[in-house]
């Protein structure tokens, strides 16, 4: 997305900046959700290993 927007608009544009920020925010939210899901899935197994 970033490369395409940079190619289409050579000068600084507020809309391009907002689009890049929204895309980066989406990636951040996806990464956080994946960590939470991983903890939910693997936490019981890790606790079982630590308690043995």
C-alpha cells in the first residue's frame, strides 16, 4: 500500500498520510490480537508444564 501511494502521489498529501496511518494501525491491532489468541490457546499447556 505504501509503495503504491508513494508512486501515485509524489508530493506530501494528507490523505496519503492518513491511509498509511490507518494501514499501520490495522497491522498493530492484528499483531496484538494474534498475541492474545496465542496466549489463550497455549496458556493452559504452559501452566501444566510449569506445575509438573
